[in-house]
């Protein structure tokens, strides 16, 4: 099984942005679903970062915008 925490982190950010747009458009059901999916990806990213600290640190910095 491959661990792709950086990809989960990026997806969490994307879902959060999509949820914000849906909320602004008044589609609260869609916003809630997108926010929940984003939370799952954020949790998976945190799990990988915690389980494998220091692994691919440069990749984590790049995905977080801290190159």
C-alpha cells in the first residue's frame, strides 16, 4: 500500500475551495458534502505525516507552499 499524504493534503485544499464556492452560491448541501470529503483527505494526510515523520519533507514543504 502506497502512502500519498502529500496528494491527500492537496486534495483537501481543493475540496475546501470547492466547498467555499458552493457555500457562496447557496448550495449548502453540496458545500457540506465537499467539506466532509475534504476533511477525510486532511485526516489521511495528517495520518501519513504522523506515521512517517520526516519522510519526503521537501515534498511536504512544496505541497504546503513552503518550498
